[in-house]
């Protein structure tokens, strides 16, 4: 295990580091809170960037700097990164990449939200997209085709063809169900090719726990900016609902816990439409129910492909973890699909 205190000391800070402790629930990067002498709350957040996934760390940090500078210029609170003694926005220890940012004081994250908080979240993510809509410096596509469902289905087909871990036979049911719906679920990419659907600067990882709230329920700032890149607005809208409207856990082993909560859907949609006022096109608005289905669908495809490949992408806690995640996301998809007509009816704000 690397000496985390020594890594923190490579950054331009004047404090003396007391302790570094693990934090967060991310499936990709490793995150730690940093305590310094004379201060009883965390002062910084240290992160090891997973460079197997974010292979171009310079592009990654450059994107984040563009986004945070733009938000700051508009008077919004956002993440503040520290530079290393050498003036860089990350430290490379010869093997791993690290970055350090300020800990946002008195901030709270949630794994689940109430309708009231969903409304606030909808507004904040909507405003986030609106605020970034006039970013004049282009952002790099840090993970190409990240939310391209045609590409994700291709990855799944490739995984099946290779069957590296010998797991295809046991998941045939899910493969059949997924591919049965491929026409419907690839609508976004077709609309894009027809020139009807634009790409916007999106967050692309709008999980509930990527928002910092204060004690009164105000949003302090949006975190986890690694995947900010051009995408359909469906990404931010759909991925939030995937986590927030799920009455169970993302990896719930008990499928009976899982439902798609329409109260959360309505509250979030109301907030999102307010936050994107004057900016969303009718085609984007009309297809929000499609987005609510697309993200549980896409996450099923991604977890299943990783399970078939022998668990090379997501961190797992036990051998069947990606299969359990697949089943839980698929149940969520089915529940969302049942409620699609109701979602369309509710879209009249
Ligand atoms: C990953 O990094 P984290 O845990 O916030 C993933 C998302 C998935 C999510 C599933 C770069 O997000 O796309 O939706 O897990 N991030 C990347 O929980 O692949
Ligand atoms: Mg995260």
C-alpha cells in the first residue's frame, strides 16, 4: 500500500497531514478524506484516478479545469483542485495517478432521496447543463461512446462471442430480453444521425450520491466531474432517475425491493424542466420517458457485459456481484417499462 500521506505532501499545501481515511462508494476511482493537524474535520479529498478507465489523464484534468473555471466565472460553487509542487493538476507516482481537492465543508451526500430533494436535484442538474451550454472551449470525449447504447450493445455481443469466463449460458434469459428491445432502446442514436437530437455538455454520472447538499437541503455543488462530456441530455436525466427512483439498491439481491417510484419521477422531472427552461428542444423533452428507461437498460447491458468478461471493469465485492447488479437493474428496467404510459401522461408541466 502506497504511503498516502506522502502522496498528499506532493501537492501545494501548507498543512501538516494527520490522517488519510477511505471515503465514498465509487465503483471506479479510490477516494480518501484527508485530515490535517489542528483541524478535526476533513480538509481535502485525495483520489486515485483509475487510469485503466481514464487513460488520458491530461485530457481528463483539462476537461475538469475548463468546466470548473466556467462554473466559477458564473458565480457557482464547484470543485477546487490543488496543484502539485511542480504546478500540475495531478501527481504521477510512477505507477498511479493522484489528485487532491478541497473537502466541501458541512456537506452531506445521500444514497437515496425524497421527492423534495429530487426536485432540487432536477433543478440543479438542469441548471448545470444550461450553465455549460455556452462553454466555448471544446471538451475531449474522455471515454468515447460512453453513453452510446449501440456501442454498449456491441460490447455485449463481443463479450458473448468471446465468452471468456464461460458465463454466457447462465445469462441467456437476460441476453434475449435485452436484444428483444434493441430497436426501441437505440432511438436516441438514430435521432442523432438524422440530425434531430443534439449533443450537449452533460455530467454523465448523475447518481444521487454525486451531489453535495447542506443541512437545509440546498445543493452545494455537483461532484464527480470525470465524465463531463458531450452527450444527449438523456444521460443526466436518466441516470439520476436510475438511482433515485429505484426503491431498492443498485445491487439489491432482493428483487422484491425494487420498484420505479413515480413520485420521485414527477418531482425530479418538474425540477429538471425548470432548470432547463428555454434551452431544451421539444424532441428532448418528449423523449424524457425514453431516457428513464434507457439508463436502467444501459446499466444492465454494462454490468452484464462485465460479468461475462470476468469482471474487469467495475469493482466487485463478491464473485457474483455483477450478475446481482444485472438482475437488479433489469428488474428496475421492467418496472420503468410498466410505467412508461404514466410517465408520458405526467409530462405536461
Ligand atoms: C460508475 O464512478 P462511479 O461509481 O460514480 C460508472 C458509471 C456507472 C456507475 C454505476 C466512468 O460510476 O457510468 O453508471 O458506476 N462510471 C464510469 O454505479 O464508468
Ligand atoms: Mg461517483
